[in-house]
C-alpha cells in the first residue's frame, strides 16, 4: 500500500532533480556571464568616462621667492591676482599638521580612489537621521577638485563634478601630488592661499615647526575661511581649532596633555607682514630673470635685517629727506652679504624706492686711497715720503683743501689720513688722469664724467660712481690688490680676479687707513677706513674693511640736493663702525706686511723716495722757498682790533710783508706778525724773504 503523499514527494524530488540538472545550470551560467559582461561593460564605460574627464590646469602660478644664502625667505611676491601662494612640498610641513588634517578631513585618504563610499553613506545617514547635514562626506581629493575649479559645494551637480574630477585626479596623480595641491590651494581668508602663506602670515614662521595649536588652527580655517579668520573672528577660529584638537585626541594624533596645553595657547589676532628683506636687490633678481621661481642670493638674512634696522636708526633726526645706503661684502669671495638700498622701501620724501647702492654719486675723497696705491706702485712715493701741502696751480686748476688751510711739508701717510687735497692732486698730476681712469675701469667700476671731460678733479670726487663701485674697489685693496666683481647670486660664476695694484701698495694703503682715529665713542679696532664728502655736502661716505669684510656707507639726499653741514666723518663713519659691530664675531685682523715691504723711516728711504718731486719740479721753486701759511689763498678772514694775523713758512728771515704792494712790515725776524690794515675788502698779501724769493695770498678781509 502506498503511503499518502509519496507520489508528491517523488514529484518534488524529481522536480528538484530536474531543476538542478545540466540544462538548468547552463542557463544560470549564461545569466551570470551576461551579468558579468554587462558589469564589465558598465565598468569599462565608467572608466572611459572618468578617463575622458577634462581636468582643470594643474600647474599653479606660485609666488616668486627670493631666498638668502641659508635658504630662508627674504622676500616673496604675490601671484597675478594678488594672492599669496607659496610653494610647499609635503615634506616641508610639520608632520603633526598632516596627521591632524587627515584625521579631521579624510581618515581613509590613502585607501580610497578619490571618493570614499563609507564617508558618503555615513554623511547621507547622518543627514537623514538628524534632518540636516552633519558632515559633507567629501574626501581631500574632492576638496582639491573643488579648489582647482573654484566650484560650489552644496549643489548636486557640483558635487557630482567634484567626484568625477577627484576620481580622475587619483588616476593621474600620486597621493603626494594631490596632498601638495591641497597644501597650495587651501583658502585661509583674504588673499592667503596655501598652508605656507597662512603659517607665515598668522604665525610669522615656516610651517615645518608648528605647535599643536597652530597646526589645529590651520586645519580648521579652510572649512570656512572668511568666518574663521583669526584676525577678524578670533572666537570662532578658536572654537573651530578646539574641535580639531578634540578629534586629534580621539584619533590618537596627540595626547590629552598636549591638547590641554594647546587649548591655553592664544589665537593670533593680527596678520603679520610677509618678509620683505633686501627689497631692492630682490627686485633686481626678479627683473633680471623673470622666468625663475626661486632666486637664491648670497645675502645673509640675519645681517640684512640688522642693517636695515641700523639704516632706519641712522636717518632718525637727520631730516625727512636724508637717506642712507649700506653695502656689505666678503672681500675674499666677492659675495654681497647685505645690501640696504634705502632706510625704507616706500614712496616717501626720502624716495625710499630708489636703490642708492646703484645711484651715481660723487665719491668725494674716497678715491684717494687708489691714487696713493698707484703712486706707490709707480715709485712716486712711500708712506713716509714727504710731500707739500701748499697752494699750487696745475695748468690753471688751483684746488684748495677742504678746510682752506695748508700744513706745509708732511708725510704721505699723514696726507692720506688727513685727506689733504693738494697732495693727492699733485700725485694725480704726476700719474696722469688717464692712469687713474684706467685703474677705475680695471676695478670693474663704470665712472661717469661731467661733460665727458675727465681731469685732475677726479681725485677729489669729480666723477660719478656708485656705492657698489666703491665697495668693489675697496674689496680689491683689501684682497691684496686683486679685484673681482661683486656677486649676489648664490650660483653665479664669478671670474677670477685680476691685479689692480701690487700686494705691497695695497697693504701700505690699508695700513695707513687702519691708523685713522675712529669716530668718538667707536672702538679702537684698527679698522681700515676712509671717509669722504662731496662738493656742496651732497654726499657723505665711509668705506672700510677688516681682514674679511668690506662695508660701504653712503648718506645724503636721493635727489642730489645738499645736506648742509653733513661730513662723511661725522655722519657716515659712525654708521660704518656700527655696521661692523653687527657682523657676527669680532673684526678679522689685517694681514701682515708682505715680505718685500719697505718698513723704514723717511731718513732711511732711498734718496728719490724721501721727498715727492712732480714732473715739473725743475720749474718749481725750491722746497725751502717762502709760502704764506696763513691766511691761505682764497680765504675769508676776520680783521681783529690788533690787525690781521699772518704766518710764513719756508724762506730765510728777515721778511717783508706787503698789502696790495705797499710794505706794511720790513725786516721781520719772526715768522708770525700782526699786520695793520686800512680796512675790509679783497687784499693781496705778499711776503719776501732775505733771498728775494716771494709768495703771495689773495684774501677777503671782513
């Protein structure tokens, strides 16, 4: 007897067997293959769609940077639209900032392919549950996509575009490149774009040494850059920073103790100015090579900053138009270590935008050391050679000393140290102006002559030169007579130097200048230096060197108008000594005398070197001829109640004094006397000695 339902079970088993038979499996394989084919087709089309994405330009315009010899920022320039956007590779930012950024913005940055499904689902779920957007679900790559296109964040179309661009970016760039784009593009309020610009502006430092509080603030600001600007909304910026710190603790980026300390750190309330050191030199670097992104200069940023502060101090109380320029170089290498073109890079009455290290000015007496060095080389003299400081005429050119006084016969050492005009003109006359001009050009200078008619006045400053020219010249003297161009680019190929004067002559001049008394209050450190004052007090100079450095200082007005009472020794020399004080370490000593240097007194010199003789000496009066020592020719003197004081040097007593050809004193045995004169006006004084030799002086008596 058959059990009830047995046939049904048989049917069921038979049916099951039928469904699991070969035909059934074949149909499912076909369906599965078709599904996979459709999926692959969709994937391929999706890939093609992503690959066809037209990406925005990935080459960003970055701020041009000028860096010092240590790689520190001297100056940066905004990009074309006025934004600060400074280059920053990921390895140049504080690692803690990067960990905070990823922990807060995109914890799975290194795992997803541009879009993170988990984050998107979480964001949608939070929005549905809370009825509002809690988190955006955007990855860091999607944020980069939005920043590249300056796209919107809330619209669906904009979000889809960001996702497509993000997926395309991930296929074409590495994670490090995407991260670098974020570091460059993240907005921080105003015209600050990029982490480095924000770090410099808000904290005054590079982003490789951020505190946890600073790192957290830089993570927080880009989410709402205008409403979280610490310089405008410090309270909102602080609240956002604190949320980042809390997340960093939860994610194990920092510990609770670090977070507590960071919470107590104040949020900066002001933006700091970007570095603008050596602005004139930075402008030159950018203008000469506009295609270069980074300019590396030989300038020492710390020294540059110190000397720019000194320049501002130097013009305080000097009037609103007085300007100063300072140039420092390592004379061994020729590298410029500091270049201060003005006391302030601004359009003011001082014309601070003008680079006074490059302006043509009259050098005053600062060319005299070159004249003496050339004269020593030519055998015209020695530091101990005697030379006349008395009124002379050189073919109609009758120079005068600055003080209108004459010292008679003195050593060349004293003539240079006291900056006497007559002796240096006599030496220039003996050398010939062409010799001096040739030496200046050989030193790399570019002298400009009034009317293109160079003459003996060159020795007294009758030529246009720059402060850079003069520092280069003195660097050559300090280098033992070998000149080479000054350089300010760190990678510049500087040619080998060429000899300007002998090592002995260069050392002799340096030794003479090192014997100059320092300004009042300055240390007695045997700094070799020379001051100069141009005609009309338009330029005040001081240039000096030790065993390693050479510094030049110029003071005056940029428009070339006189500065009454300004002397190089009074205004420029103190600045020179202060500049040397700001160099790191003590002064380097001057080198010892070369072995062939003749270190003897005047009496031990060879006869031709004991006393200077000009080329026209045979036609001149004897060395012991009388000369009116006082009042000097061309002077304006006061008539005292007792008369006019006169003094004669040289000659043989007794003396006869005449006023306008009329004898006033006859048979005078002394060299000084008081002449009784009828009144004021122009008078020609004459003195005649016992041998009939005479001298005269034309003066104005008042």
